[in-house]
């Protein structure tokens, strides 16, 4: 039996302004409108489906900070009854007492503090690192499994050892993550550049041919599991990379309910690595985006539909490089 891993976005609110986040590209009329309730989560992911079909739930997302959801702790408790749960959080929300309550659940949470230097949070803008550290400690002391994820950029790459010392001192497991490519439209006054990484560098480091890499799609379980994405709007995507583009192509749907897509709204910088121009015609031929809505259909109905089967079997069959970079196995 297929065991899914599900990335669930429980709202579309955030307290930070991270320059590379998909949120910064999304129409403001779409944002700050949804907190999924516990009852809605139970509708989207019923206990029988979780118990029989889900290996792990990731509470993360494309445009949101999950811990801002008023029902968040109750949602975590519900999901943990039937599945493992991982949280991705910026750690700068709520207060110490709230983080203690979350820690008591024993849930896994990845935090990603930006910089420990004063006034140096150039990526996680509006974050207070001292508060983040206090929250991580409260969470960990209460029984939560905390992980300190260091994402290295030019403004904090000299802090690795110092951040690890702090992480160790509060009982959080430290790990290092390479920085991601930086968009060309990033404002110069932020003074923010990654450590010399881009698409060609990735290929060069892996010693592969940029035009013809061998790859296997995670959607088919070649990485040991299958992956689904549930957006705060209740759209069930077969790939966690799709919402970023769908917020452009189906912008009118998310704002006013108009289901007609507009491929001209694809972010120009993303076109060279996007599979959206392949996927959207499939969706439109098989009932439209509303056919992927968990408000309209159960998760079993969508997974068993011809539309979803077509998406799963065609979403990666193209000559672009999007899948190769993010989900390749070389």
C-alpha cells in the first residue's frame, strides 16, 4: 500500500518578509485570509486516511508561518495520533509559554535562525534572533525535538561555529543547509547574496550534463516515499513546487473564484524551470483546478481520479530542468 508524505499548509499568514519566499511574489489579495480550522484539517485528512496511507505530515508551506494558526497545537495533537509530524517554523512567533505547550507534544520542529549578530537578519526580515533562541529553548526543555537549521548566506556564513555552540547549549540538534539560488530581482539595498550557488554551479558540482541529467520523480516513490502538497485553499497538489506558480496562473481563482487559468501570469524568471505549461492543459482537460479541491472532493476521490493519475504520470515528463535540480537522483 502506498504510504504518502504530506506537506500541509495550515494558513496563509506570516510575520516575516523573507526576500526569496514565494510569498513575496504572490498577489496581496490572496494572503492573510485563511487559517484552516481543526475541523477542516479533519475533513481534508480523515483519521482513516492518515492511519492507513500517511507516513509523515510536514507542517510547512509556500507562503505561511504555520504556528500563527490559532488551532495549531490542536492540529499537531490530532495529526500525531495517526502519523509522524515535522514542523518548519521561523521560531519568532508566540511566547515562551506557548512554545512550552507545543514542546510537550514531543513533536519534531526545524527552526532556521538567520543571524546572531545585532541587526543582521537580512534574510529573515522582522525576526528577533534572541526571541527565536528563547522559544527554541522553551520548546526543547518541554520535550520537543528541536533542530537548528543553518542556511548559510554571505551575511551569516561566518557564524556557523558560533550558531552550533548556541544550538548545542540549548539542546537543539544543529545541521547545515546550503543556501538556495537568489532571484535576480532581489533589492541591492538588502545587501544579500548567496555563497556563489546557481543552477550551473549545481550541475558543475554534481559533474553532470546540464542538458540530459538522469532523474527520478519523488512523486513515484523513487526516493522511498510519495509526496503530496495541500495548500491553505484546500488544493491537493502532486508536488510541493507547484503552488508557487499556481498562485500566478490561477491568481483569479484564488482571489475571486474565476477558474480560468492565465499562462501569461507565470513569473518570467521561473519560466525556464517551470513545468506549469505542461500541467495546466492537463488540469483544464480533466475538470479544472476545482477538481483538485478538498473542499469539493475527498482526498481518496482526488487520488483515484483520472485527472490526478494523469498529473502523476505526466508532471515530470519534459525536457526542462526544474525537477532535475530539486528532486533529481543522479
